[in-house]
C-alpha cells in the first residue's frame, strides 16, 4: 500500500566512485525504506576501477526502479549530481553519500518534511539532535578526518555569521529538494562548495528551506574521498573560503543594484 502523505515520486541520486563494498547494501536499504512510496534510485558512477557500476548493472536487470549512468568521459561530484538531476523523473530529489555516514533512515524524514510544504530540507550535523563529532574519528578513520570535521564546522559557523543566518550546515551534501528549483538553477563548483552556492541561492530566492538533524556515522567500508592528505584538505578549505568571499561579493553587488533601481 502506498503512503498517501508521501504521494510525490522521489528520485534518490547516488554519486559513486569505488563504492563496491557499499552500493548493494545501500540500494537494498533504501529500497526497503522507500517501499511504500513511488521512487527511483539513480546511480551516477564515474567508471569506478573497482567496478561499482557492474553491481548496479546487475540490479538494473531485475529492478526497474534502479537506474545507472556510467560516465566514462566525465568525473566529479557536482557534474555527477547535475547529470542525476537531469535524468530524474521524480518531483522530489534526494542525494547523499554512499558510505553510510549519512543514515539511509533519515531519507524518509527528509521526504516527509518536504511534503509539509518546504522547497528544500537539509540534513544538518550542527543543529540540536545532530552531532558529527559524536564518535572518535581519530580511532576510526585517522586524525586527518577528525581535523577535517572540525574545520568543516568552523567553516559553517563562519558562513552563518557572515550572512547573518541561522542556517547551520552549509556543507551538508544531504538534502531533499523540489525538482522545480532546477528549472532556474544548476549546481556549480568543484567539490563541496557547490552546496554553499545552492543554499545561498535558495535563501536569496526566498525558497522555503528547513534543516533536520542527523548524526554523521562512521564510514562502513572503503576509503574516504574527502581528504587524502593535509595538502588536499588545505586546498578544499581554500575553495570553501573562496566560495564565501564570492558569495559575499555577490551580495554586495546584488544589494547595490537593488538600491539603485529603487531610488530612481
């Protein structure tokens, strides 16, 4: 029986690269969680050397709800999400990482909340009820990941202060959003800063957006692609800071034009 309160079709986009050990478990868990609603799961794989795509191909043969876009000539998180959005047929789009750090059980809460009249619902680690530093990253994945998570929180605090907003998680990457948003907007950016641009756009355009808490969990299998080295972490941090500066300059430009237009 379908859940009438969740009547809109949902497209879950899973960008993958070397997630062979996780992808089948995630597909199975999401399929169970979403079984009472109309859904599709779109895996956008960047031709993973571990052949993650081959596992998804096997699923496609037996399940019409599973779709695969194996990209041989393109790479990158942001472009993978854009390709997934273009392929999607749902009215609501969800995307998340494939390593189980973002709990699949939270997906149904994201969808339920957006059905209350919101344009976007963001899974946040930093509001009450969420805590991305609850477990020992040093013991589970190494000191560099521990540092990265603290820096991510600092970046989000800085961004919230600069833009005088109560939005807490500017680098979440875990969201349910109405597809109609992308009639006028495409994701851009090299890595996680794409999410900062998206949140800024949603707020500037006065879309109705809310955050719900989730707890970031240990990666179940494989290796993190967030920070392979201190240099890589530094470069990503610079990209986030550049995004903040770029958005702030845009704010100043926007308001100067607005003021000029309304004083004529």
